C-alpha cells in the first residue's frame, strides 16, 4: 500500500472521494497531480497535502473536453515525467427524474463528464503507461453501474458503461504490464449523496438517508477514506494480478 516515488494523477480531486484519494496517496509517499474543473478546490487539496508535508500540483481542467484532458496529461508528464497511478474519478449525478421525463441536455452532460471523461482519460493516460511498461488505473463506477438506479437513468447508464470501458481497456493493455480496474461504491458521505437526497425528497432529505441506510446491511454510508484505501490497494503491487475487475465497495449493499 506504500506508493513512494510514484506519481498519482487524480481527477475530481477537489472534493469528496477524489480529495480523500489525493490525501491518502500523499500520505503513502506518492507525488499527487490533482485535477478538477474547480481550480480553487484542486488548489485546496494541494494545500492540504503541502500542509501535511507531501508533494502535489493542482491543475484546472474539464474532463469532458479532449483539449483539457490532453493538457492535464501533458502537464503531469512535463512536471513529473511519468504517471504510475491514475484515479479516473470525476463525475456528476445529474438530476433525479424518471426516464420518461429525464431532460435530454442533462443526459448529454452526464454522459459527457462521467463516460466520455473517463474514456478520454484512458485514451490519453494509457499510452504513457504502456510506454513505461507499468501503471495502474482505477475508474469510478458505482453500485449504480451494476444495478439500476430509479430516477438516475443517465448516471446509471454512464456507470454501467464505465465497466465496459474498464474491461476492454484492461484486456488491451495487460500485455504491457498495465492494469485497469473499476470501483463500485454505494452511498458515500460526500456532497454528491447530499445533493441526491435533496433531489429525491426536497422536504425531507433525511428520509432518503434513512432509506439508503436501511437497505445497506452495514446500516451506514461509507466514508471517502474507505473508498480511497481501496483505490490505493488496486493501484499497488499488492493487487498486481487484479485486472479488469469492478470491485464493490458497498458494505454488502449488493450482496443481498
Ligand atoms: N458519493 C457517492 O455516494 C458515490 C457513490 C458511487 C460512486 N461515486 C462516484 O465517485 C466519484 C466522485 O464522487 P464524489 O461523491 O466525491 O463527488 P463530489 O461531487 O463530492 O466530487 C466530485 C468532484 O469532481 C469535480 N468535477 C465535476 N465535474 C468535473 C469535470 N467536468 N471535470 C473535472 N472535474 C469535475 C467536482 O468539481 C468535484 O470536485 C464520481 O464519479 C461519483 O459518481 C460516488
């Protein structure tokens, strides 16, 4: 689980799970390249790493834009010469509406960030890992990537598709010593889950939390740090023969 001397690139690094992963990578000895569309949030992650004695750079980019993705990858390579760990994490929830009523523009936006953003990250990071003949990627899918998520058709479709991207890329690059896996968290305590609760039940968001928790055998939300630890494991030597996997991090949510 130590990552000394490695370079870890994280998207969606300014908040929630991405920020927790950045802090965990830095604590494990990696140099962190923190990418977020919210440049101030990315800088605050970098500052938190600096304050803890770690090494990091912040970069502002929109993962849905090919030029931005090329630029963040080139910048990371220019600064640090390599990318060892890539947490392809940035994503949005969209809105809550039935498939019959889901707004087309929001559907397109969710797909552009959650799916195309992950594809573009793979497209531009993998060539460097193949050249290095080493490296490991974790794509952020979701429990909504293996089962349906009523009210969230775009989100669920994007997260299902991420598993297809993961398995395909894993099979393509395994021969070069590069691994690609996905993670599937259930509800994790971040801004995103609070936003969803507010959309499902604007008058009583706590009721949504109660329902989510009641459906989870662990009877609680997960924490960003619990997801980060799995990301560090998957990108470590400890997971050297784990490839093309979509790993549940769900407290048993999909076990029953
Ligand atoms: N929180 C959960 O319950 C949960 C569960 C399963 C999966 N996930 C997934 O984990 C990932 C992180 O979620 P989170 O809960 O930390 O969310 P969050 O909203 O707390 O953080 C997401 C970060 O991504 C950034 N971002 C959004 N759009 C971007 C873009 N176009 N380009 C670059 N950065 C962008 C945001 O600015 C933000 O800093 C997402 O892909 C999400 O779908 C979250």
